[in-house]
C-alpha cells in the first residue's frame, strides 16, 4: 500500500475528527480503516482534501468505512468480508445533490447523482461534511470551467461519449480503441 497516501489520509482523518462535535466520532480510529485505501487509485493531479469516518447499516449490522474526497471526486469505501471493500465513486460533475438529515443520535448524508445513483451513509457531523463536500464540488466546477476555456474538456467529453457507445454495444472494442487513439492524438 502507498505509505504516502496512508499518511496523508491519516492526517486528514484526524483533522476531520478533531473538528467533530461528537464524542463517538472521536473514538473512531483510522488504523481499523486504512486497509480500505488499497482499493482506490489517486490520479496524477488529484489532491486528497478530506477523509472522514462513515458508517452504514441495516438489520443491526453496521459497516465502518471511509469517505475520501479529492479535488475531482468522492470515494465511499466500506469493509466487505475479509480484506474486501465496496467502493463507490462519485465525480462532482455527476452529483446533483448532497443532503443531510440529523436524527437523535447520528445524522445521515445522502449523495445523489444525475444517473439515479444514490447513497445514504451515517456520520456524526453530516452537516459539516455536506458543506465541505458542496464546497469541493463548487471548486471542481470552477476548475472545470477553466478546463473548458482551454479546450481540454471537449476531449474528455468525447472520450466519455465513446466509452458510453462501447458500453451500450454500439461500437466494438476494436472500434473504440481506434477512435480513442485518434481522439487522444488530435
């Protein structure tokens, strides 16, 4: 596992927990969750901005996890079995809302996308986390506007369209590879 990634995440995790108003969240430990980080890959130019403890559960079974927010996307990681993980990735340009709802003991954070994907998770400072994620989403939108002015966004959009065509079966894998290379070289 990338030790630099672990150190950065641990520092951000501790920073987030230290700002929490919940004594329960202060007891959450990073060591029990750091193995989840092996399930994500941080791209070049991607900067980790926040790491927060999260939980989800139903029927009395609680799963601990991590929320890792970068300048490009949000990762939601939950332990699954022995050494496994469920990984949910949300790109800011696909998120339509980040909402929270406080309950008596905890609060829920819900992330919804324009693709009808929705994930609700529990954390003790969901209002703080929701505001932080909204700010990161706004920053990402500003970065996207800057990219649009340089023309790079057009290439990214075309690559996404090609990928969608391949996924839908409209073009073959071979056609996809050829068109992708042409697009990248242009």
